[in-house]
C-alpha cells in the first residue's frame, strides 16, 4: 500500500459513521457532507505528519462538527442557525462521539442514515444512488457504472434526492416498524451494491476497498439480527459471505485475476462457506422465495463443488431461469447463457446473448462472454473484436489483463 493509500482507506472506512453522526447533529445533508469533506481535507494535511488518530471516525466527527459550526457562524447573516435541539450539544470528547453500531440497534446513526436515504418518498433509483453516495462515499462515476447509466444522469438523480430531503418533507427521526419494513428492500439493494464495489476492486485496490465489503457484511449482520425471520436478508448475508469466502483465491501472486474455475479452492474460507450454507437453508425453509435467495443458492452450488468439474451447471442454469422470471434483466440472461454454454456448448450460449447486444453494449462482461463463446466456436477474428471492446470498457487493470490473456490464447494456434 502506498504512503497515502492507508489514509484513503481510513477515510473510506470511517465515512459511514462520521457522515451519519454529522447528519444527526445538523439535520442538513448538504452541511453534513460539507463538514465531512472539510474534516477529510484536514486529515490529509495532518495525518501524514502526525500519524492516524486512535479512532479515525471520532476524529472526523469531532473536526467536522466544529467545522460545520464555524461555517454556520460565518454565514449567520444569510442562514439562520438550526434550533438548539437540532445541535447535539453533548460536550463529549472524541471517544464519546462515536456510538458502537452493534449495541445501538435502530438508535444507531448509520442505520438511521440508511433509512433516511431509502425513504419511500424517493424513487427507488434515487434511494440507492443517494445511499451509496452519502453512506459509503462512492463517486458519481462509480455509482453510474453500477447502474449502467451515464455520469450526468446519475448526478441528476443524486441532486434531486438531496433536494427532496432538504426541502424538509423527509424527517430525520428513526422510522417505525412499518416504515422500516417498507424501506428494507432499498436498504438491502444499497448494501449489496456497497459490497460489490469493494469486492470487485482489482488487486491493487483490494486492501483499500476491502473496508466497503466488510462494512456491508457488518451492516447486513445487524439487519439479520433485527429481521431474523426475513428470508431475503438471511440470503443476502449468505450471498455476501459466499462471495467473500473466495477473496484469497481471486488473484495470483502477480496480482492477476483468477477465474472461478481456475481458483485454488483450498484457499476458500470454509468457515464462511459453512455459515453461509446454513443461512441459505434457513432462508429457504421460510418458503417465500426471492431474488437474493436464488442468487445465494447459485453461489452455494459453486461453493459445494470441491472441483470446478463437479459444478452442478444444470442446477445453476435452472436457478438463473427462475431468477430471470422473477426479476427479468439482461445481466441475468447473460449469466444464464454462461451456464447453458457449459451444458450445451458455446453456440447455445451465443444464441442467448446475441439479442442482448443493444442493451449491454456498454457492459464489460457482455463483450468478454461473447468473445469467449466466439473463440470456442472457432470465430477468432470476431472473438478478438469482442475482446478488444471489453478491454476498452474494463473497470480495472486486472479486468483488462484477463481479457488480454484470452486474446493471447486466440493467437497461439496461429503461431
């Protein structure tokens, strides 16, 4: 990790706690965000010289809170100060500023912030985008990539969501039981996107972004404790654990990505897998199927295979077909095509994905899969063209390097 990478990782990890506490103090999402940015700038100036504080989140809350109060005082002629009760005058030291998540349940700042961002008055796309921006601090470009939309369109979504909250129609109080249930789906979607943003990082950023996946798992564990009879939340945690269990096997010693089939399965975390499989079984016993349960069941079939050759591709194809009926998506169809190709050959997979070309023209994995199918069909020139398109869309150096290895394999027979 570079000299400043540790600082970037610390800011990423501390952001959810710091932002949620600042929002509780000031009840103004723009002011809280500005306060956190000011605290982060001061951290960039002071931490490299003096070293990191004992509690990064507490330091950022303490400094950000003071910065926001100073800003309010400087602008008091244009902006009225919030009412006294809106400013949490605890008179605390840094260590007292941060409340621990696991012990605070719904009084916890982070969870309250998630439910504010996922308020039902906001459209679903705005809910998840706002939560990813405010809670996790993902950039607009990162969020746009997750949603397969342009940056300007995503910027507009987030701006509109902030404006809606800022207009005062959305309260900052902890929601009641009925409201919590209504917002649970949006919170689950946000947590899974947060997990994926950390999990899919290339090897060079894996350690810095690992905090995102770990935070998503931690918050999902809290949801499981709060909603122990909700099968989709049980399955979501299982899905995260199953994917996280493969973390050590995903990159080789040179930092190159290793495909699922080629991974050393002895490196998989068996304890995480066992916990996840138990969660999947518990979720399915509720007999209320949902998208996360199907995805967790697919991941479980991969985890149960001791060797890649033993993978139950027929079961995976059936599960993707069920997911496609429940939640139609070109990405789901693309994944089903990979399973079908394993069973019926690359021509069958290619036939499934060709109709998706228009909707997935900007999707890295579509062109990678298409190139692989074309190469297996002996259509090397078309495969090379698809792989080159994938490289142009790669979100990391590891993704681009993986595709280049496919192109090298295409060239070997000719040489």
